[in-house]
């Protein structure tokens, strides 16, 4: 089993077939959505998806994930199209990996086998920039591979990519396990030292209010960070564009605070990554206010909210003061707002702009009427940022007054500070 996913030229891009199971826990509609996301993950890794296979089973097959007949269909397509890899939407057990690779060998073709967790690990390896993030990813990779050493560890000497995964190369299983365990121990010690340094840095910020951006991956957190902090933060229309936490100091109306952009969440996020990225996620744990950013243009944004909230609950921060920020209202489908053939807005005010009518419509929905502190914006178009800023300021002032009870009496700074001014409002 090989786990490298590398960028090639357009002519040499690796190709993949996606495999998923529709089961009692996952209906056909959910399966289609998960496969679309899996294809996006593959694209983020530089891999072209050629086809998707699904099978209806009560649960994934214990031996090869799919049934024998479906596996034969998959391999027929793989051979015909000369596909480079199979990507499975769920995590594969070590025995499933071995069985799948053994069956592939019978067809006389070399095909890489990846599951969702391994694909996500590869993306993190490609995206990690800091020493801390690279160490976290490498630790998660070794922990993932340790129970899967049989038949796969010797492949590592041939790998062309992947953080910290170049050239172990020994074929003796026990030797491999010793090397892996030694490396895991070393990486844990290294992370512990980095975590202590990060903790000291965070502790030095205790006198400042901290606001963290959280949300599903690719919902626009980094773009919003750019607009709110007026700073250059990498933003791209790919999953996990941000792996490293980014912290910026911002001053509004005389109140300094720290704004943090964190790694995006995703359904079926590998537990190993959550454990390895503990220190990075501590920025969320220690935040005073969370900005939960949601892509309202996504057809399954409600499920994404539940995924993020579930992870926050697992982290023990689900009850933190939170502002629900619905982003990308400029991409919200207009047909959901107007009756067919009608050219008049919901209030009969044809002079309202599309963005204003979308906002007015959304403010009357369940999310506005039943969720406290909800704001609808377009970070890219800078729409409604003044309203978001006002909502954040309400939280900031409360938290800042708790830290500095006499701040209001001694504060003589008025208006926008640090040069912040929402544009287009």
C-alpha cells in the first residue's frame, strides 16, 4: 500500500477511482455528498477522479469493503482506464488493506490504496508549513501506519512524497515496528517541547481577549480573517488551505484582541489528527469568543454545522460564547427566495439590491429567529461586515470589561483603530 500523492504536470496527473458504501447508517443522498467531498479532497491533492463506484450493503464488507462482484467491476474499470489509485470513503482496517492489496495483485496491476484518513493526512502533509504542523502531521502518519506495517512498510523506501515518510526502507517487520515506535516517541517528545513553548506564548496573551474562527473546511474563514484583521492570510478554494493556526492582533475602538484562524473541520476527521493537533486546537479551547463560520451557499450547510458543533463538543468547548457567521450570501441561490416569474422582492421593494434581499430573506429564517448572535455576510464581497463587527464588539466589550473593570473610565480612544474600516458598507 502506497500513500504518496504528489503534484505532477497536467499530462502526468495521477488518476483515481472513488469507492463508497450506502449502508444502514448512510443513505444514498449522503453517500453522493460524501463522494463529492472525497473528489474535492482528491483534487486538493492533485489527483484527478475518473469515476465513482457505490454499493448498497448493510455495512461495509469486513474483507474488501465491497462485495466480490463489485470489486471485480472496479478492477475491470481500473485496468481499462489504467487508473493509479483506489480511494475509499471510509477508514480501512489493516486487514481490509491487506485483503484489497492481495486481490489487486491477482490482476497483475500495481494500484495504490488509500482511505479517507490517509488522503486527509497527505493533504495536511502538503499544506503544513511550520515546524509544529509538520511534526504533528508526521506523528499522525506514523501512528496511522504502525498497525498497517505488514505488506506496506517496505513501500516507504520508494515514496516520492509525504512529510517524514522518506526512506525507512527496512523489510523486517519487527525492525520496522521498532523504527516506527522510536520515531513516534521522538516526535511526541519534540511536540511536547513545542507545546510548552506555545503554552508560554499563549499564557503571555492572557490579558487580551481572544477570538477564534472555527468552521467546516473551505467556508471562507481565511478570507474573513483577511478582511477583519487587514492582513495577508493564505486563502484558496481548496480543502484545508489553512493547516497552521494564524494569530493576528487587532484593535477596535481602543480594545486590543487576538484573532485566530484555525484548521477547518471535516466529517470523518481522523482522530489521530485531532490528537496530534492538540496544541493547535488549544487556540480554540482557550478562546473567549468563537466565530463559527458557515458556507450558507453549500447545499448541506446544516449538516456541516452539526459536524463542527460535534467536534467542538468533543473538545469540551461547545458551550463557549459563539457568533454564528453565515458566509457567502452572494452565492446563495436566488431561486430559493423569489416565486417563479416574480421580479419583486419579499417586501415588494424592487429597488433593493440582490444582496439586501438575500439578507432580508435569511434574517427571517429559522437560523435568525432561533439562534442567538447570528450574522449573514459575504467576506469576499465585504457585505454586512459592519454588522458583524458590531456583533463582535458587543462580545469584546463584555470580555474586556471583565479583564479591565476600569477600562471604560480611562478609555479616550474613539472610533476605528488600527486603520480598520469596512469597505462597501
